[in-house]
C-alpha cells in the first residue's frame, strides 16, 4: 500500500527508530479483522501523537488507509459468508441472517471508526458504510432479497407493534420476543445506514398500505353524518407516528419527524378523498344530512389534487346509475339538484359543477319529459327542494350575461381554480345561479319552459271542479320572478278561471230551471290558451241539450255579442254507480260517463250502439269500454256485446281514469304549422328550380321563431319535405328537392 510504504520509507530515512515501531503498532491495532477496546483506543491515540511529533501527516492519510483496508476486509471476509447464507437459506430467513451477519461483522469496528474519524477530519464513517452497501447491492441476489423482504419485515413489525400497544388484554410478554427480534434486525439496519438506502421506500410503502387499509376498512361506505378526518388523524398519531419513532430510535442521525408527519398526512388526506369521492353519489343523495362528509372532501381538496379524480368518478357513476332509460326523470333531476348544491360548496366558481354535470345536462335535454318534471316539482302542493328554492329566488332564471368574466359580486372572496382542474375547463355558470336557474339553463331559453308551463297549468285549470286555483296562483307569482313578462298569457288563463266562477254563478242565477246535478264550466279565451284537443263527440244528451240551450242563452244574455263553443271531449265527471246496495265511485271523462250511462235502462248493449251514441269509431269505442271491463263493471259476453256484471266488488277508493291530455301534441302542432307552408316551399322551388333542406330550414326557422312547438329542427324539415315527396309534390335527387313533373 502506497501510504504505508511511504511512511515506512520516511521512517527508515529518519534517525528516530521509534516512528517505525509506532506506525507498525498502530496498523496492527486498526487493521481488520482486529478490533479495539477503549484501552487500545487510548494507546492508538498515543501512537498517533508520537507520529505527529515526528512530523508525519497521520491525521491527513489515516482515513484513506483505513477505508481501503476495510473494503478489502469486507470483500474477503464478510461477502463470502453472505453468499454462504444465500446458498443455505431462502427469503425471509436469509434476510434476517444476512442482516445479523452484517451487523455483527461491521458494528464491532465502531470504536475503530470513531478513532479514525476523530483523527482524520476527511474521514466519515458513513463513507465506509456506503462502500460496503454499494458492494453488497451489486450482488443481484442480495438486492432482490432485500427488496422483497423489507416490505414484509416492516409489515410484520407494524402489526406486532400495533397489537402490542393497543391490545390491553394481551400479556405483557406475549409479543416481547417477536418485538425484540424485530428491534434487533431493525437496529442493525439503522446502524449500518441501510435504512435510508434500502429500507426507507419499503417502510413508506408499508405505512401507506396500512393507512389505506385502516381508512377503507373502517370508513368506506360508512355513515356520512360525521367527519372521518379527526379519527384518522388520531389513529395516525397514536399508531403510525409512534411506530416511526420506534423504528428510527437507533438511527445515528435523528429523523426529521415533521417531514414524516407531513408526508403521511398527505397520504391520509389522499385516501380519505378517494373513499369519500367513491361514496359521493350516496353523499349527494343524503345531502344536507351528509354535510360533514362533503366538508371532508373540501378539506382534502385543499391538501391534495383530486379534482380530476372527483370529476371522472362522479361522471362514471352518473353514467352507470342515471344516464339510461331505466332511470326515472324525476330521480335524475333530484340527483342533479343535490349535485348542484354539493359541487357548488366544493367549488364556488362552478367549474367543477359544469364539468361533472355536462353529460347529465345533455342527457336531460334529450328526455321529452324533463321540462314537465321540473315544472311539476315547482307546482307541487308538497314542499320539495325546488319549491323551497323557488321561494328563495330573487332574480331571473335566464341570465343572458352569465358568461361574462366581469362579475363584480363578492369579488373580495374570489379564488383561483384548483391547479389540477382540467385546463380546457372554464366555468360558464354564474356564481350566483341557484338550482332552478341551473336546471332551466339546460335549454338556454325560457320559451320551452313557458310553453310547457302553459300546457301544464291548462291541464290543471281544466280539471278543477271548485275553481280553487290558489296553488296555481302562488306558483305563478313565484315563477314571475324568474320568467317575468313571459308568463303574461298564463296570467290571462288564471284570470279566465276566476272570471268563469263569477260568470257561472251569474248564469245559474238566471236560468229558469236548474240541472238535476251539479255542473261547473270553465270559459276560456282560446287565443291565449294552448291548442286544445278537439274531437266531435256526443255526451249525455240531457246535459248536452241543457248546455247548448238554456245555459248558452243565459250566457249570451249576460255577455252580449258573445257565444260559447263547447268542447265536450274535455273535462271530467264524478259519478257513483249503484249495484244492488253496493256503490262504486269513479272520476272519468264525459265520453266514458256517457258510455256507462248507455246501460242505465238495460243490462246489455252492443258496441255499435254505443259507438253511434258517443260518435266514436268502433275501435275507439272498444278501447273506451275496456276501462269498464278492467274495473269489473262490464263484461264482454260475445263479440262486441257487453253486459253489466252482476257481482261487483265494492271498494272504498275512487277509481280515477287516466284521461288523455287536453292539449294537442307538439308533434301535431308542428305538423300543422309546416303544412301551412307547403305552397311557400313550392313557390321557392319554382323561383330557383331546386332547394336544399338547409335553406328551407333556415327560412322556416325565421318564420316559426315564436312557435309554441319550440325551435324548428332540420330533421323536422326533412321529414316534412320527404312527406311531400311521397305525396308526389316534390322529388329528391342529388341532395336537393325539385318540383314533381
């Protein structure tokens, strides 16, 4: 060795022989596998002083010499024993034996390390440990063994420590042997500086796994009415942090516990967020009772970036549980309302709400009954979420400027969007928008809502028997806040019912002879009402004669220059049918009442006779008769021959017929509107020779912009033009329509 030979050469050249003797003694003491005791350590210091007094640079070269000697010793003495253990033992047993072998084989030189470190300022014992760690892990079998066994070793250690510290019924010595063995192996790993190089990742993996296991086992799918962050953090401090302190107590350099706590708390928040987000659908259902769970998510979002995961998870859950034909529209709207409240609490900017609910809004827009369900909830007699929101509404439901970036309300509370929010996402929802306005904004325009509301309120007004419209008046006043002047026609409809009550009372006071049973009429201003279904039917003759005769005359006298056009297919009749002491109550349409009254004086009646009486086709009459057959009043004894049932089961409930809507279907309205433009379209073709469906759609959309059937679609225009092709008025060729020759 160069350093040794150099010193010897200098000593030989010196006139002082004691220097060579001193060096030989020092080398003998420090050369592995020799170890030193405290007494020998003192002697080595004396020898170093002697050499320093002779002017030799021992304090500058001793560390380099010792490091080379120890590496040689490790390769020649310790590594062969490690390989022997690998040949004899496997897996966990080999891991423990190799760790003990390294610990006993290296740590016995601690006093030598300390001596050299005190002597040579350029020497650090950690460098020696790094040398043998590098040589050890260069062996693939050893590297794989430690990688595989460290995780299992610390998992066992954590379970043992946790059980020992928490099981109060456990014997004090029941786990002591196992803990003692674990502590010995762990102490060797720490003292050999293997903890940071080999063990750290395994410990972190084990602790993260234990945190995930504890949270999922104890809180996944649990009650949402209380926070879980407190219990998790309490367990973290009592079990995980104390375990870290236990396994790091042997490290020569004390660990930074604040870094450990910060890292493990981060993983706790991440796992809590995952668990809560996975249950977010149920949390939304239970809101606001589940506010504590929502608050957990909000706190977690402040510590970890989980917005993307939340958006993806909720979207997938909505798709699986709501966005399919089997889901009820009312349930979808209810869940959407809850989602609005929860997501606005989590992200007041509305960006998360828009991203999560975009597929839900698109799906609701495609459902035909969405608007009707929203309005039914708003007009419900029972208090629900939407009625409460409607009562609290103070602004318009359709804000044309809601996309503006220049909002100044509560600007002091503005916060930037989360870092992990999708970069392509920009909130288009007004910060102040409530649940109802968010639902209404699905369609972007108030026209569809107003038209549907007119139809709904018309249905309700036409089925009122006592002119009590207080509920409709209340909902109207509340909706006026959001829809404004768009509901002016609906106000006229309500006023018609109020006027009808007064007019009907005056007429009944004028008529000379009252009708045998109570009647009520609704007199409407047809210009302001939706298109009502019109069928030429004949109802109970005494009633029809009374209304078209004496009642109409009294009205004409009361309202000069005005007359009434009766719609006998609309309305309802409340009647009681008596069968030998048994009574059944029904609420049916006037046509149904007329049909059953055909059996007033006879037990049998042919369908043809009934058809002629009510003015319906035979197929329509048979369909009406099926109602009475289903309810056990009639039976079909032979083809088209119906007879009263002799044994009728009495029921305390009133049987209500599911009557057809009084409104003309939107499809029928649209068809009639387009039919009126047949000559217009043909005229356009005559001028240009041909025309595309896109051009017809553009022109008719302008002409039908105020249609009660809503916005005209290109598909509707194409259906209309194709119908004209079938009628041989047009021909379709080369993607354009031409006049049929």
